[in-house]
């Protein structure tokens, strides 16, 4: 008979709440670089340096400052990825007009107010009778849409973050997956989106609005994008959350079931997380994932959005997610981390969690059962097993099953 698990490796689990009450779940990002009870006081002292909540440098310019309370950049002042690529240079390249590449919510929701909401309105004309804001389908070559950005201000809250997308280079993705960033053997990604062109008179206002909209960890960046209709390569501004930003969640990128579960229940000031996902999926379906409007090259930069949309639908109709925290041994699946890549090495499965990690338990729904009675009331961890007891008396068990114990 096989020996039992080492008692010294017993996992511990911390009960959060059921996914049926997402607003109360503490699945939130930790303040980057700040730990302990003094984090709030430190943040408060930094935010008090200017009336807007953002620090001010010697030239009177805003400096990006992360607020761990709201989990956003204070005052809507976001960082810039490339100081050399100034906005003035970008505007000069296009006769004063501002090009913006949208790959997330800007594909389907430019906003009900503000500059980008003018897109397509013929009554709003600028220089030479052009519309003030126009859009055209385009793609970012060498970049991939990734669902790995926490959202505390739009599709989630500081106590339960939603998940929205960001745009990562192929090299950044390979590195996160434990591969060689310089490996050129893989096909080049090509991610579909919309290219906005903004009249010079509205450029500065548009930038201010987007800085505030994208303050949840995103930074300004300038990349080359290809217009689908003409095949022309142009430079455009975009906002993307790189792996070093405070709201980046590597686990969501590597663990699609967890990402889908979060998106199936999260909700924030801008609405439900699943609505964000499904609206983007509808946009991509309408524009054709496997080719642009010109029948151009394969858009291989998004193999996750459609799959996540299907997983979210299944979770909402057939399953019930429970969000837990745990640490310790996962030798027998006690932490439900089988198949989840190790945080330190994306190519290796997790055998032990040395820090408190998110744990997802998914159980089947019994027909059209109500939420009442399915709330968790206790959680138990043993040498090789874990268990969750609900208010309705259901006991969910998982872990070591080498001798058919379960």
C-alpha cells in the first residue's frame, strides 16, 4: 500500500466566498513593491503631493504614481513606455492627426461621450471637411492579445478584480510561458483591432480622456500597425499593460479556467466582465479572426478570446465556481493546481505553492438550483485531501485518490 503524504507538507486553505457574491471576494492585486500594514499610509503620503493625487516633477509634469487603494494610477497620469517616441513626433508624422490603435474595449465601445465617440459622425468635421474622428480595421503584427490584466476600476472592484485584455509582444509571451523570448521558430502573431484617426484640434483632449480611461495599469506605447484595407504600415499610439505593470496577472494568462471563472462573475463600475469579453468576441467574429477585411494574412494573435467566451458560458449555466486561497503541497492535487504552470517557471506544473495562491474549485450545478444553501461555511485541509462544506450540507472533496478514497 503506498505511503501516505508527508504530514509536514499539509496544505492550508483560506476560505474566501462563493463566486455567487463576487463583490465580496478578496481576489485583488497586491500593491507592487509594498507589503505590510504601512502600505496604506505610504500610499496616502505619496498621493498627497498634488491636488490631483499624482506626483509632480520639477517641470510641473505629472508623474505616474500607483495607488494601492484604488489599484489605478493616481489622477489618471499613466506612464509612457518609450520616452523617445514623443507624442509631438507621432503627430508630426501624420500632419497633426493622432492615430490610436484599439484592441480591447475600443473595438466596440469608444465611449458614449468624449472625443472617440465622434467616430463616424459626418456632422463633426475638421480640417478639409474630414470627419473629426475616423476608424479603420487594422492589425498589430508581432503582438498578441492576452487576458492578463486585472481590472479594479472598470470590470471589477478593488476587492474582486475583473480581467481585461492587454497586448504583449510575442517575445514577452514566450518569456512568460517559460520559453526563450528570442526564439524565432514560432509563427508571428497578428492581432486585429481598430485604428482611430483624430483631428489635430482634438488630439490633446483625446489623450487626457484615454489616460484616465486606461489608468488601471496601462502605459502609453507607440507601435507599427497595418491598415487592413490598404496594407499600409503606420505608427500609432496604444495603451498596453506590460508584464511589469502593477495590475498584471501572469496566472490568468497561464490558467485559462481560472480567468474564465473570474470573468463569469466579476462586475465593476463599467459593467459585467463577461459583457466585455463577449462584446470583443462578437467584434472579432464580425471582422473575421482568420483574415482581415482585405482577406489579408492570418490573424493568429488571439486564440483565447473565443475559447474564454465559450468557457464563461458553460460556467454560468452548468457549473458553480468557488474562489479560495491556499499554500503548501499540491502533490496529490490538494490545492487544485494540477496543470497550472509554476509561478517561477511557466513550463513546469505546480507541485508546491510556497506563497498563498488563488485556488479555483468548480462544482456542477444541480439543475436550476438557487444560490441559497450553496454558500461555503467551512473549509478543511488534511495530509492529502481538502474539503469544502456548504450551508446546504453539501461536502465537496478533492485530493489524493490513489486507493480510490474519493
